C-alpha cells in the first residue's frame, strides 16, 4: 500500500508563472490536507478537502491559491502568478477518518520561485 | 534537558540521556493531539497521539503528557539515540477538521 505520493518533489518557477502541485492520498483515504512550511518554521495549515468538496480553506491566501480534490485523480494545489514569497515546501497529508484520524504525510513538494 | 516550543528552538542532548520537548497549544477546546517527527528533507511522521480524556500515554521509548489546565503538551524520549535527531512538532485538533501545528523543536543528539 503506497503512502501519500506528491509530485513534483521539486519545482522551479519564475515570477508570474503558475505552479501545480499534485497529491495522491493513501489508498482508501478520502480526506486530504495541504500544509505550507517555510525553512526553519512549522507547518501552516492551508486547506482541508474531501472528495469534490472543500471543507476548510481558512488557511489559504484569498488570491492566487486554489485547491481541488476531484472525484477521480489526485488533489491539486494551484498557485497562480507565483511570487518569491511562495517559495516553500508544500506538504500533503491524508487520513481515512474525519475525526481522530491519523494524518499520513507525503514527502513534500519544494517550490522555488526565481 | 527541556525546551519550550517557540520559533524552532533547539535542544541538544547527549546520546543515552532522556529528552523532554514541550509544547504550548492554543485552543482549549482541542481534543486530540499528536506528536510528529520530521527528518531533514522529509515529511512529518506520526510518533504518538493522545486524546483529551487522558493525561499520559506511553509508546516505545516515548511518553506524551497532557496538562489541559495550562494547555501544555510534552514529549519524553527515553535513552535518546542519534536517529532521534529531527524536528519535533506537536499538533492539535478539534473534531480533526484540521490539524494545527506548533512551530517545532529541533532535537540534536550528540554521540
């Protein structure tokens, strides 16, 4: 049973370009979470999704950021018109349960904006 | 040694000593807590969890203590080993809608 798979592991973009980060949850998991981590800092919650629904996006910037978790396929975190401040590691986690479900994390996608 | 979880503080211990990592959580309604370990360049890994109806839980070489009165969580690692060197995060949730993480503590184990 593969773990949470994130790709790409490393992504370099120039300012103004778009970044798409993908996350395939563990098999059987329907809850997906995205977190952002700056160097030497903790993980900051961004968004919580279930299949086809955004449950909590209170940690998402209001502009340029969006997330989806379609019925088929991976969850996508999309960042439009990237700026240098978007450079960070973006981690995806999945769980089987909505309540008291252990989160399983992927290895992260490291975005560098030049 | 002890460390309070602020902006990625560091804790350095000698191999074989016990480590205590502390965390102050923010939401008095939080009812589920997890400690995660993150090694360099990797995603966080689950260590141990505890629910708010407990004040102590033990795992293999690790113990988590919960003090709801002062909203404090600690992770004790017995006989710390070089492989324990990592950043440790506490996380809290209410109904697990979203897990909120603390800033983390970097543990360095000296051989």
